[in-house]
């Protein structure tokens, strides 16, 4: 099990990637799978990130989503 600090850092990275993914999709650079696990726009600060970090189910779901995004990005990169 990850430490609280590691979990918090992981959630921060996931939120960054979720926002980056939304931005990339808006620019139509790539259509990433949408995040249906959490509403990123509702996250307001460290307390929200900590709540996600304390939820193994949310962390697992976000991990799966990021892995799926990596595969999508690899497919796009390999086609160029």
C-alpha cells in the first residue's frame, strides 16, 4: 500500500493528466477516453486530493484510466 504522501502525489499527477487530457480532447489533438470516475472540475484543493488518495477504489480506477490513455497516445504516436 502506498504511503499517504505517495498517494497524494499520485492523485495530483492523475488530476493533472485528467485536465491535460480534457485540454487535448478540446483541441482535438487526440480523443482520450473520458474520466467517469470523478468530476475533475469539482476538485478545489488539497483536501479533495487527499480524499481521493485515501480511496483505494478511486486510485485503482484512475490508474486504469491513465494506462488506457497511455495506450491511446502510443497508438497515435506510432501512426505518425
